[in-house]
């Protein structure tokens, strides 16, 4: 459907996923309900499977609707202190239920005999506060195989099932928990911006029961786990996972942060430095800066005007001038807002529900209930209905791109989750097929490259006070000059939607697509699953905990029409964002220093939009979707069961490999083609021409293939090292139609000179936008200028055994962030040595973070990485720091000091600690993409 925004997602991003309320009211559901609580969904039935008998110790709540493929059991409870909890048992057969129940008594009293810092490393906790919530890594490209024009992380999305008949024991035994405090940055005190975000960091520095400052993180790492936390406008979410046998011990340690955290006073300055490093990284980020600027347009007194991130000025220097004791304020805020009734807890483990209920009741009933009413912002009305909002803003971007954002601030739509009017409108606006906004702007004028529209469902765009609807158009250079005309086309489309009114056929089509996707959805890892659910348990009624964000339930045209009526030009904010605005924007936003200007809408256009302007006859509702799958039956077996793909066709022109999925048994197919050509590497020009080809072909496909994309049939065209890679996946029923469409456009490829010039200019911007990121530039360096013409050689240089230094100035002169990467090459190694190197890096993660980030406070991003460059093995350590704080030589020296420290630490490695990392590696590994590439 609509392409993603060219802006990267901000750090505080909260995908809206299933949740519910403590006092869960009954909800209506169209259709009958199965004995397990699943509705008779509109999607076609899955292949028949044996019913799993219900065992009393693991009886789930039949009121909670779940997907037909979901074998987990769910139970909702509310503790006496007011905490809401959803328990999830992923035991999937009767024998396991009884064996786990019998073993539950042992688990109840099982504790880890080692101290929190781990017996294998007595120095783990020294001067350290390492938390996974801060380990946000920039994009990495450790392997040349990943360096494809479509992106650095495409491989993960196309990972294939391995075909093993049984899950690895380590994967089956992973347990996870997430806790959402329904209080966020909206509650920041006026005199301490960023305090809620700061508290999220400080709360993990030990507890009264487990005082070791870094003990919990070390405990997780020792037992193959990980943890994270983030702060949003009205939520603060914490989550972790760990091997099952240590789950109860981890729950007890984790719960203490909400029962009696220490929040060590001596760590405040160090943690403020970490917050400030994060702030420095956010400054050159266009998405973060734009959000802060837009928030400043809210009415005075609205919390959206606050500075949520915080920095050294707001959390250290200003409090010191005002004699504010920030330690006392942190403690007071925790006591006032970290109250049990404000919390949603979700736990998942391979235990019975009875066992989980006993653990949760025993441990989390100790969280205090302060008896105070929960903060509410429902009284805030007309949040952005101000003269400042309804104007034109020109903004200077760091990225080389032209964007037109048209924003409406609506009344909060969370209450309409069963109808989802904004999803309906977003689906129509983002449609790229015939008679759509994007098709018109592309074909008639070449004014637009991409368009996205809707509500991102982050706290910034959707909360209890408002819902944002944003239409973002990526403009060509000519489109930038005609942005008013582009905006007028958007307004004509919105007016058409108002005139025609809600269309039940379209709503039902969206509903059917969502139902199909829900019924055959892939199983999510435990840590992501529990995090997604806990965030919105306060929004949905109990039966919709797992479905509330994914499905459309009730068709109510009056609700959709009411929302549509709000989309008039007079209520909109226009924002033109571009590097071309440099020199035209005298104003500067206070916190992230985004340059901007503000002006009234041009009088001519204001007059046009003020009256009943004419509709555009080229803009209409989309036609019925021919790609919507209706046959979900599985094909009869016609091939021997194998664990790996086997060659079924071998000709001089190429070969084909095939493997039938006998594990997940879904009516889906994955098809990958690699069209290899020696022409690609003949010159740098050939490489760029392939990039242009891979950009034009999707442009030609965008309109005819739009229906396939909407029906969840996916395709990707990638410019690889040796040629064109084509990938398609989705429901088997209609996938051949999409593949045939791609082949037809490939064989009958054509373009106009105007399209070629437009794509060439956009590709230049893409290259530039990649290289202005210091972490990307550090991985794409060439030590000598390329001769012209020069054959492209994808090779790895054998580095001499000496210290080599390369310094490059960033392309973004206003960015103070520096990337220091130290690379250690090991050469061509055996498979066993490759795996050992990877495990070495995993062992390095926590101490590297603790030493370089926590102890030395060098920067926000600190991480080691396993490197496999075309079969040449090595590892690297990267630190993102600020040139205003540390020079690169100093950081390099500290990295060398860390390696000496780490060498001594590895001498103390125990067999148990090594085995735990092996298990963790098995859990995190993806099946080799090379099987289908």
C-alpha cells in the first residue's frame, strides 16, 4: 500500500497492539464464538487439526479471542493492589501441561545460587549500569552480501523456516515479561523536562533486595536473556526475556524495580550524560526535530509542548541553578506515579496458567498502590485549533529530500478501535492504484515519488487528547516548485471521499485482508508478543486484548463519515520540508534547533479552498481487488519431505531449488530469483544503471501491482552484487498473478526520458542520505580514488598486521556526532571458527557497553559487531560520540583498554556461561537466507 515515510522511526515508537482494561466491559462480536474463545472469523478455515484437550491447571479464559493458529492459553487476573495481569502459557499439549505442573513446585522454590553479578565475572557490576534499553544500534552491514540497494536489513524480513520437525529446546524454553506503566512524558514536571525518560533509566540501578547496580542485566545475559525499556507520551514500558528455568528468579529481580528501587544518587551525573548523548544523536534526526516543532504548535498548557527527551541543560544545569534536588524529585515522582493500578503486566512461559498466576500473585502483589487517581488529560480540548497551526511552515532538512506534510489534528480516535475510521481513510489515501492521488501526481505531472497517509499510532500521533492524521508526499524537484498544486490535489481527493461517503464494499475488503492476515499470522517471539499486548491493555476490553489493534469489527458509516468531515483545508497544517529551504528559514526551534519559517497560506489558494471547489474527475475510489485470496487449501504432498532445498531443475540457463514446508502448513509460498549478469561488475556506471533499473521497474509496477500489495502479496526487487534479485511471497492462491505481472513488466521494460531524469536525481539524493550518516560512511570508505572506467571488484583487502587509520569528515557539517569503528580482521576461517567469533562478540556485548558507555561515558551507541565480509571473518567495536566531548584518538585508546580488560575477563569464563550464550545464539539465529537466494 502506501510506502513508508522516508523519515526513520523515532526512538519512542509504540506499535499499537492488543491490550485491555482492568474492569473489562463486555464487547459485541459479529459471529459465533468457539469453545476456546476464538470467534468464527471471516477468513476461510485453516486445515483441520486435532483439538487439544483442556487440562484444569491450564484452563484459559474463553472470553479472550485469539487467532485460529494460536495454541497458547491466556488468562486475565487483577491483583488486590490493582495491578492488571495477562498470563500466557505456551504449553501446547496435555503431556507438557501435567509435566510442567508437576515441576512447578520445584520452580516455585528454585533460585539461582550465584550472586547477581555472576560467578564467572566478579567485576561485572563494578561502576556499571548497563541496560539493554539503551543498546539501540544503528544499521549495520557486517556482510557484503547485505549491501543491496533496497536496504541493509532486507534479509531478516525474508527469513525462511528451516523445515525441522521439532523446535530446538532452547527456543521452546524462552520466557518473557512486559510491564506497562500507563504514565509517560505528558506527566513531566514543567521545571524538569525529560524527568520521566530519565526515571526510566534510573529505576534499573539496583533495588533494596538486589542492590547490585548492574545485577539484573548481568543475570539476564548469563542466562541467555535480554531486556529493554522505552518512554512514550502516556506509557513507560519495560520488558525482558530469559531461559525458562530462570524465569521466576528473573521476575523477582525485575519486580523489585517497581517495589523498592535504589535509584543511586551517585549515578545521577553519569546517567544525565547518557541522556545528553542520546539528545545529541537526536538533534540531526529530521523526524525527531519535526515532531518537536509540531508539538510546539499545540495550545499553551498542552503537554505536547513539553521537551520529552531531556538533556544536560534540563536535568543538570538548570536544576542546579534553581536549587532543585533532582534525586528527591525522582523519588517523589516514582512514589506518585509508579502505582500498581496504573500498571499492565503480561507474562509468557512454558508453565501452566496456575503456576504463572501463583508466581505473579506472590511477586507483584508487593508493588505499592498509592491510592492516588491516575493522571488524566481528557479535559484538554481543541489541542491544535490555533492560528499558529493552520499556516504554512517551511523547514530545512538534513536529508536531501523534498516533503510536503499535510496534517490534521482530530479528536482522539482510540475509542473507535472497533470501527477504525482512520484505518479506512488511510487505506484509501495511501492507495497507489488507478485513480489514486499518487497515480495522478506521478503520471500527469511527475510531481511525486511516493505518498503515505494515516496515523502511525505512536504516542505522538495518537493519545488520549488527540489523533494526528498526516499525509506525506515525497516530491520531485518540480513537485517542490508546485507544492500548492499538490496540496490541492490531496484536498480534492479528501472532498471526493466526503461527497461519496463511506463504502461498505471497501470497508469489508479491508476487513477481509486483516482477517486473512490475522488467521495465518506468523508466531511472534515471546518478548515482542508480551510487549505488544501490555501497551494497550487499558484501551481494549478483555475479549479484544489480542485482536483490538488488528481487526475491524463493526461497520458504522456514521463514525467514518464524522471523521471524514474533519478533513477540510481550513483545519489543515501545511509543512514543506526540504534542503532547498536553506537560507529562507530565520527561525529555530529551541530544543533540537530545526530551522523553519512560518507564513500564511497564499491568498489565492486560501480563497480557492474556502469555497466549494470542483472535484477532480481523475480521482475515484479503487476498483475491486483481483488479488484478494479466497482459496486457502493446502496442496496435496507431491514431493519427499526434506530438511533443506533440493535442486529440481538444472539447465545451461540456470537451476531451481525447492523445499516443501511441512512444519507451519500455511497456504503461502516464497519464491526467489537471482538473475545473474557479468555486465553488472564491468564498471561503476553499470552498478548505478542497475540501481536506476531497480528504481524504475517498481515505479512501473506500482499501479498495476497495488492490489497485490494491499492483499499482502509482497515483492521486492534488489540490485545485488551480481545481478537482479526478485523476491515474492504471500498466499499461494494469487501469488502466480503477481509473479506473472513482474515478469511481463521485466520483459517489456520501458521508460520515458523524463522518468529517467527524475529517477536519476532521486537516486543521487538516496546516495547522499546514506552517506550523511556517520555510521554508514564509516563502513563505505574507499582508500584511493577510483579510476574511470574501472571494473567493479567486490573483494576484501588482506589487511597488514599493523595499525591503519582513516579519518573522513562527515558530509553533514552541522552534525557533531562522530563514529569511531575499530575493525579486527581474522581472515578466511572454518565454519567452527566463524561461530566461535560470533559467540565471542556476544560475550563482548555487555562488558563493552558497561566499560565504554557506562563507565567511560563515551557515547550513546556502543556495540561490538561480528563481521563477515564475503567470507572474511572479523569483528569491530563502534562508538558514536560527539566531537565536542571526545576526539577519535581518545575513543580509540579507550577501545584498546577495553580489549585488555575483556581479555582478562574471558580467562574467567565458565562452562555454564559459555553454554548460556550458545543457547542464546540458537534462539536469535535466523535460517540462512542463502537457501533461497
